C-alpha cells in the first residue's frame, strides 16, 4: 500500500483504502502528498536514525513503477 492510507481512483474519482476501486475496479493512488515542512525540527534525528547517506539507504526508497504507482 502507498504511504498514505487514503487512496483516490484514477478512473472515477472515488476514495477508498485499497489498491483497486470498489466501484469501477480502477487503480487507486495516494489522495494527497505526504506532509512536508521546511522547518523540520526532527529531520536531523530522523536522518540519523535511518542512517541516510550511509551505505545502501537509497536502495530502500520507494520508487515509481511504469504505471506511476508506488511500489
């Protein structure tokens, strides 16, 4: 499932929590982007905890498949 639980159907615009729309069976994508703040007070700690910049951290980042959905 995507990072956000709330999903929106690309075909009919219905909202839901699954990967497929209950109404039309179309693909669902995240309804809203993840919150971001330029004044991230805990960012340094979070990056340290996740060891960003060390080793293979970039290999665990989510990527987009050819259909534009998160893997």
